């Protein structure tokens, strides 16, 4: 399995973990994903209101902190997107699994870094 790539280049510093900072950071590193972030924020807010829990908001911030963490490192972002593309266009189930495992490894590593807890695991989906 491949390891996340770090070439030492960071497009931006790691942003604070709040919706406004994540939105501003995403506008720089992956502006095409802003509508997805905004929809996710709306869904998290609605779920928080429905359940009376802040957990959906915390999950939203943790997820988008992870996405920004991936995107702010160009080499990591390229490798992550390549693995995701290959997983979605694999000719066999085995190839799909291999590339999906690579995508998951990138996500886990970025989640741990962005959420400032070494060894932190993303919540199950």
C-alpha cells in the first residue's frame, strides 16, 4: 500500500477548525469543492437542530479539516485524486479495493494531522 506523499510544499497554513476558516482555505486550495462544503454545512446544521446534538457540526468540521489538509499539500492532493479516480474506474474488484484502500489511507493520515491527534481515526461512515 502506498504512503501519503509529502513534498514539503504547503499552499496555505493549516486553517483553524471553524466553518469560516475552512471555507476561506478551501476557496484557495480547491475552490471547485465550495458548493459541496456549503451543502454539507447546511445538512450538518439541520441534523444538529433535528437531533439536538452538536455532533453533526463537529463531524462536519473534522471532515472538511481533513479535506483541506489533503488539498493544501499539492503532491498529496494529486496522489489522493489519482487513487480516487483509479478506484472509480478500476477494471476489477481487486483493483478497486486496492485503490480505495489507498484513498482511505490518505484520508486517515490527513484526518489525524488536521484534527491534531496522532493516531486519531475518522468516525465510521
